[in-house]
C-alpha cells in the first residue's frame, strides 16, 4: 500500500473545497499571536501567504535571499494571470478552466487540486484589483483579457508585459503593511540552509545572513516553503540566476518526497542562445503568440541564406514561409500549449530549417507583420480614414501593438539590436518552469508534518505541462486563498505548545552540519570554480534530459552526473571566507543540490516509459511525432523518497490519479 495519503475530501468535485473548509479545525483570533510561522521565499506564493497569515494575526518570519521581496523572480512573469471570470462572454467557466488545465497537463494532475485552483481563481482578480494592480482595461473600463496557449477563450488578465511585477508589488504592499505593524519580521538577504525537525515535526530552520555570514537559528510551529522552481539545474534558463532548488531539496533530504522531477517546461518563445559564455536566457511572453505568427522558410536554401546573412526574412515571400503551427494544428494554430509548440520548433530546426546564426543553428521567427496590418486597417476604419496609405495602416497597426506589448519589444531590441516591428523576432525554446516539486497533499502539506510547500516549489496543479498564465494563478491561489485555511487546521493543535526553543539538540546538530560544510568548501584545495561544474551539469541536462529524451541518453546522464558530483566534491574551489558576503560560497551550496536533483530527474525520466507533456521520450511517440502516453501503467504521480547520498537508492512511491469528472483521452489541438 502506498505511503501517500493525498487527503482529498469525499463528495462531488464542485463541493469538495467548500465542505473541506466547513469542517476544518480553526485557530481563534485571540490565539493566533501564540503561533509562529516561517515563510521561506517572498515571491507571489510566499509574499501573499506571509501577508495573509500576518493579517489573520499569526507571527510570521519571512525570509528571502534577495535584498527585497520586490526582487523575487515572480517579477519576471510577463503575459498574465488566468481566471474564469468570463468577462468576454465567450463560454468560459470554472469547469472549462479546470478542464483546460487538466488537458494541458496531459492528464497527469490531481483532479481535486486543479478544480479548487479554478474555483478560487476569480477571487484573485478581485483581490488584486482592490490592491491597485493596474490590469489592462477595455475602452469602457472593463478589465481586458488575452488568449493564451492551450485554450479557446480569453481568460488571461494582464498588465502590459509586466504582469508579474505588478502582482508582486500588490503582494509586497500587503506585506509591507504587516511589517509596519510588527506582525511580519522580514529577513532580507537570508538563505535557508537546513530544516530543523523536532519530535517528527518541522519546527524551524537554520539560515545564513548573506551579508555578515552569521548562522542563525529560527524556530516556529510550522514552516512554509515558497522558494520557486528548479529550472536553473540546466544552467541556462529563463530563471533569475539566483533561483535555486536548495530549500526544497533540503526538506527532501529530511523526509519530504519529491514528485515528478522529470516534468520540466520548455518555453517556445525565448531569445535564442547566442554563445557559449552566456549566463542566462530571456523570455519573450507567450502573450506575443496572440499577435505573432511563428514560421521558418519552406526552402532549406532560404534558411541557409538567412543564417549566412545573404537574405533578410522580410524579403521572403508569403508563399515561401512555413507557418508550421498553423499547418499542423489548425484549431489552435499559434496558441497550442508550450510543450507542443516547443517540440514543433525543435523538429523544424532538427530538419535544417533553423534561422539563427549560432552554434546550433536553432531559431525560428515570431512575426508581427500580419497583425500590424490587420489592426492598422481596423484602426483606419474606426478613425474614418478612407483609402489609407500602406504607411498610415502600418503606423496605426504599430501603435496598437505598441500599446499591448511595447515594453517587450523594447526589451527585445535592447538585447538583439533588431527592431521587431520591422524584422521578425528570433525565438527558440528554453527551460522556463518546473511542474515537478515537493509532493504535497490536498492541504499543501508535505510528508513532513508541519512543513507546507506552495507555488512552483510543489508539484500539485500542473501535471506534465503548465498552461501559460497559470503560474501566477497557482502562486496567489495557494498564498491568499488555500494555505491560510489548511495551515490553521494543522496549527489548531499548537495553541498550548508555547514558543519552540532553539537551544535543543536538533538545532545544535543542524547548525553544526552547516558550519562543517562551510568549512569544507572554504578549505577544499580545488582547481575549478562552482560555475565550471554548474555548466558541465547543465550541458548534460540539456542534451540528455531536455526536450527529447532516450533511454540510452538518460542512462548516460545518470552516470555522467555521478562523475560530475564526484569531481565537484574533490575539486571545487571556493575563494573568500565565511564571515561576510561570499557569492561563490552561496553558489557552492546551491550547485551541490542541483547536481543531486539532476540525477534524480534523469532517474525519474528513465523510469517513466511514456511521453506526456514536457516529458518527451523519443521512443514513445506517435507516427506524427506527438507525445504518446501510457495511461495503463503510468497514470500516477511518482514521488521519490530520499535514502542516502547515493541518489540512485531513492525509493519510488506512487499516487494513482483517478479521474471521475473528465474523460482521459489522447490530447489533440488539431
């Protein structure tokens, strides 16, 4: 029998969350100031959770490694946030958002969690509007919506191309109010180094002050991990360079199961890699696929000429362009889900049609010329301009695109020196989001009592592929509307516990372990930098645990990562000392965790003998090159239990996925 108890409430799907809330234990308002909660991470999930819990009256300690919560990677989200408001009157509903999310995740997500997410989504928009988030609006003042990949309705609320930033400022303002009231103690430039477990429950953390180097003990009645995803295991990704897996990996090694680590999202619209010394990649919002058309030349000789600089894309005739997403998926066109669009782009480049003059020749075009002329003609009619010139149409269309996406176009031009209004954007898939993460039950609690995990750090809502604009939705749903209920049910037993002391043997041992590891890194007489090993790991991960995976490549990856790990611990060089800022020391801890996680990702991908969502096994593909699931043998969550430093000894536990409200069938966007 599985050790995993998902704690999904009984009853009809649409009533589960309401009935569950109605029967939870509560902490009375006059008892909440007796309870301490630690929140690790202050992005959208952690920031909204910290603000809400503090407003309810709990004592909150919030930790972030950045100099301010405003610098959390949530700020980089561009395109929007989903909610089933049906403002456009085009057929949206809670059920349709639920269905699209399950289907988009290739039927590998938990029904009850996803329905709850869809159910509370509408509340998020109301909350954020009340905070002053400047969502885009239509002419009459009503909130505007965009379409995003994998859906056929408009449900994505946005603030130009900076939605994450505006939502984060809303959460930060709510946090700041509670900081001012003394209900949140904010620990900027602090990194969680270890979870402390006392009598089987999460009771605190060891943190390092990244400015002074001081090792600190912090206790609480519960610990909330909201530290984001693990895309930087690939070295090159769209994530901020400081994004890491360490908080989640630390609790994994203390007993929290890690679920579906092989589920990684490759985003189709990123600026292509330009050289071997690049340190990160830049995302161009999926919202651009509302207006841009993706294509490559139909003739290989045209692709070669473009790469060699002998031909400009603007000079390729319409009939000589292959709009391959529109050709392959006519029902959804350029708005197919991210995993589908990414694989289609890779297929064209593998076939020799790539247009970027880089080491791999990988790149395709995202072209706005059609939309500019279309919107220009509409604007000319609206302005009663009869017989407009081509230039007038272009200028009016450009103005419309600029209003919708202007900051994204400015960012692209600053990076590439190309004007995307005139020359199509060059894009190619890149690592963006991780659907896997710490396993949690319906209450968002891990397999460690008292340790809750929210946002991208958990596995729960996206299955094998996240639909665009659902990351912000999940982070804020967890933080504002789910965790504050479910954590109270757990904390109701702690109102008589009193403050958790930090002078216990468990805290002593945890602090000693961290200090010993710091001294190891600083005293190791290695010859290679931390980045040297991170790049080696990333090269293995991208080539063998990336968009296309084979059994042979995954076995090689497992062995090669083991060798990287051996070399890392023998030959890493960390300069500086422990008493003060030391970014190389910070990276050493994080890369040590990435190496172990990378091996588990390869192990998980090897065991899952099917293709689903972002996990594409080339030996499990349809004749048309689409993902081929195995619902008989793999319709489950794979949750791994840590055993020893040898990651190959991890034990797999399975949570069967039961669909009572949706027909599981082949995913089609044609």
